[in-house]
């Protein structure tokens, strides 16, 4: 008998189905711009966390004999108007700026998620009251509302974080509400209700996990926006106070020397720019990676 007739055709290899977040990570790794954003954000975070281990000059100690030195081997990014090393202040300032971004977004995420879950799941008067309050907050320009809150409580880093968190609550609340409105109509939620699951269990085990994708994206984008808002408040003198190294405050302290020592304001501005752009690139990549329509 012919050997070709006995040949058994090879079967196609069938891959085991992977999880939703595994597929999302695979798609994110293929997005080069998102990985660049992740690398930049990660680099700033590592430098900020490891600043005490880098043997840098003290970011607060003044040396008036070294005022406004241009970048050199001794001071890689130059010095400011009080003789403080700019590289050291930018790295230590990253600790402050990133902390403000993470804490303020954490405040908005926690409060906004709870309000969005309650309003979207229960509906009725809870949804009407919650969303109308969010609409009123959105009617005010975000920066002016933050200035108003800080003006009432007084300038300072903690009040700036609180103000930035408050102005971002409506964004998270509306995003979560929209996701919950879609999720609560799904069959698995109806099945959980039919099985007698409590409202807390349905929200915690079924609705919230399936509403996290847009929240994760907004969290990433929100950190960049919060860093920019914090820099704006510090630039106006309402955020971090001297001698705390913070990027926005560094811009304020050196804006009078733009002509004579442009590096003193340029490098903190570049740090803000890179952080915000990197967060936006990472957020855009996460939005594409977490889109279930792109899952194969």
C-alpha cells in the first residue's frame, strides 16, 4: 500500500484559552508607544524610590557660592538660585510629584468608585442625587475648583492632594456608573440574582470585576493629570511650600532667571512633560489592550 495513503494528516494545534488580563498584557507588550510610556514612568518611579541610595547632594541645603552654575561634571543639570543641585532636586521632587499623583488619584478612585457603584446598581433616587452632584462639580473648571478648595483649607501639599482628588471624583463616578449600567443587565448578574445572591455579593463578585477595565485606564491617565495639576498649584504658590523639592514649585522659584539661567526652569519642566506624556501613552495603550473587541 502506498505510504502516502497511510500518512495521517497532522491536526492543527489548538491553544488553550488564556485569561482576559493575560491577553491584555500580550497586546500591551506589542504596543511600542505604550511600553515606552511604561518604561519612562517606571524609570521615574525607580529613581524616586531609590533617591536616598544614589548618594546625591542634599536637595535642600543651600550653597550660595554655587548659585546658577551651568550644567557641568560636578552638577550635571546645573544649580538653582540658591546653589542647590538641580539633578538632586528633580529626583527628590519626583518623589513628591508622583506621591501627589498617586494619592490624589487614589482618593478620587475610592470615592468615585463607591458613588458610581451605588448610583449605577441601585438607580432611582440614589443615582439621581449622586449624578446631579457630580454634574454640579463638573460645571466648575477643575483648576478653579482646586484653587477654591486649597484657598479654604490653606496652601500646602496635603490640601493640594485633597483638592486634586476631589475634582477628579466626578470623572471616576461617571465612568464606573456607565460600566455598572451595562454590567447589571448581563445574564450572569441575572443568574446570580436568581440564585439568591445578596446585593453586596453581586456587586463585589460580578459587577465590580467586570467594570474595572475603563477604571484602570482612567487611573493611569489621572496620575499624569494629577501631576500636572499639582505642578500648577505649586506654581501658584498653593501646593508644596519651600524648601520642599517639587517640580511645579521649582518652576516658580526659577521663573525670574529664565534669561540668565534657563536650565533652572527647563529641566523641571521637561520632567513634568515626560511624566505626563508617558502616563498618557501608557493610558492609551491600556485602553486598546483592555478593549474586549480586540481579543482573539
